[in-house]
C-alpha cells in the first residue's frame, strides 16, 4: 500500500514532528510511505517561540520529507495536491492540532479524497486550547474533508463527535516517546544541573504557555517546605514576566531552577533523571506528549483532571490526579506523594503499563481504520 503523510517533519522541531517520525518509521516497515512537509509552517509573526527548526545540537530523526506546502499561500495548496497525487497514494495521513492549518491541509485532503484516496486525520485537538473567533468554521471545513480520524483520548473523541456525530474513527492512546536517551543516575543528573542531592525536585517541562499552569505550580511550591525545589525547563511562548513576578513575590529564587529554552533530545534525559515527580497542572488538555516522555523515564506525575490527562495517569497507581487547577490541592497532592514515598511503586507500575502505548499498536489501529474505510468506498455505487 502507498501512504502519503503530509505534516510536520524534519527540519521542523517539537513533539508533533517527533511523533510523525516515529509513526512513519513504523508504517514503512510494511508499506511504501512518502513524507511531505511545509515550506513554511507558521509565518514569523504568528510563531511565539525562538525558532521552528532543529538546531545543531539536536538528534532528531532526519526524515527526508519533501517540502511542498506553505500554510498561508493558497497557490501551494493546489501544487501540493497535484504533487501528492503523483505518488498515487491509497491513503493520505495528516495531523490537526489547531484551526490555523485547516485551509491548507483541508484543501489538500479534499482534493485527494475526490480522486478516491482515503484520508485519515490524526487529531491532537479538535477545539484548540486558546480559541479564537472563526475557529468553528475552520474546524468544520477540515473535518468535512476527512474519511476518518484517529483520536488519542476520550476528551478529543467527545470534541470530534460534537462536530461530526457520524465520524468514523479509532481511539488509540498516544504512544510512548522512546527515542530519547536512557535515564542516568539521579546524582549524576543533579550534579550536571547544579541541584543539591538532598532536595525533593519537581519538574515542569515543555513549552511554557498560559494554559499549562506554571503559575499554579509556583504558587503550590510556595506552600511546600523549603526542601522542595522546582526545575522549569522549556521555551517560553509569550511573556515570562508574570511567572518571574511570582518567583519574586513568594521569594522562590533559591528554590526554582530555570532553563528557559527548547531542550534538545540528547539533554532530555538529564531533566527527567534529576526529578522526583513531574507536575502538569494544566487548565485544559487533550493529551500530553510530555506525559509520554515521563512513561519512557518511569517518572510519576501529579496532574489535573482536565481533558485526557486523567486517562494517561491512573490515580494512585501511576501518579496522582487532582480535581482541578488549584495551588492548594496541588500542594496537598505533592505533600502526599513525598510523605507516602510513592515514587518507587508508581515507577514500577508505569514500567508495566507503558507496554500499552506502542507505536506498533497505533499504526495497526490506523491501518485497520483504513481497511474499513476502503471497503466502504468500494461498496459505494
């Protein structure tokens, strides 16, 4: 079978590109896969980070994707559809994580669908974390041009069914990001980061955006004993001043270590190996790629009960789930975690359960959905 995969690939960086590379490598074990990517993913004015591209110190999988699609140039939509048709794919796979991409990816999918190609979209979100006027129109435009959908949590499943009650889809959990280096001894990791060995260390990892609740984590830290520290590692999307003000207001300078930059893959192991627990006090969520890095390192997490996070963290088994984004509840959960010494039992449970989250299983579910959709297409007069 021939598969065209149109999404973010190397040299673009980030979790979506990493996910796509892992899935492509699994699919190409048995199928002919052609990767296509953007010539321009985001216009510079709309991108909140420092760069969209892999840097020299990263070791991302250099997928040889063909750059064809400019997200804001409609002429390239037409050229991209023609280029993809040249490989005569049976299946087109795309990713959808924000309505901004609906016009470009939706147009291409719609053109190929009219020529008999089955189109399946992997939905990270249907409704964005930071909604804007006009989102619903764009979402409906994109969804209408898909034959089927892959969702990774019940939260996204529910969003999909609101917009398209008759959707054909599969729910398959986000696989574990297992391409990162293995863990290193905690003492070694802390020495590299300048963290004292006798501290309890929280990890807040990933892009820093308002919905992820770093402010809540800092407020929770202020309610915990002085021997509890926090490591914040990730590029800032927006303004860091409000967080810095909290650090000053609560006098947390000596207890917070900041690495406000994108963390290249080879260095990820240092941060996860140094920590005692991951904190994800999100205000909204669908699924979390950060949580699947934590599964790779068997690092338990304390998360809020929003979106799909409670599906990824089993309360009292692989982590703790608090009912809502609240500093007092987060602080209480962390106190319980340390008082009951839950790191070791939770880590063991994560090691056993991560077998559920394989790339083979995700690729298999996607291909099963394709076969169903293809049979329905053939049956149509």
